[in-house]
């Protein structure tokens, strides 16, 4: 298991690690006609992929379950029923988002 699945008890440490991986930019996917890219807006907060309400706070605080997000995408990630979620590639679910985040981080050289 890589450190990306380690549980964090210190949220400021989790924030620092994810912001470093994200380069301070929103990691939420934007679907184009042929490719999907990261949003890239300045990241202001962290968003859980599997929300703290569903998995419990303790199990949610992992690098692989958190993405850096702009304000707009932090809201949409926490509310999967929102319209914003339609910009995420099919099948529009948490698993797809988690896989996408893992893939882009790996491509950028982060062994999470
Ligand atoms: Zn964004």
C-alpha cells in the first residue's frame, strides 16, 4: 500500500500533502471533446471523493480520497447530485473520480 491510502489524523498535514501534489490547482476533471483535463483554477480547499458522511470521517482522510478543489468544484464534489457532476466523465460516480485523480497524479510522477 502506498502512502496515499494512509489515514491522516492531522488535517493540516493532509492539506499540505494534497496541495503539494496538486500544485495548488484544482484537480477536478473537465471533460472536453477528446480529452479530459484538470480544472486548473486556484485550489482553495480540499474535497472528499467518498464523503465524510458516507464513509465516516476517519476513513475519509486519505490522500487518495481527497482532491484539491476550487470553490465551485469543492461544492460539486461534496454533492454528487448537483448539475456540476455532469462534467465528470462517465459513469459519473465516486469510483471514476477516484481513478481519474489517481491516474493524473501518477502521470505527473506522484507515487501515491
Ligand atoms: Zn475547479
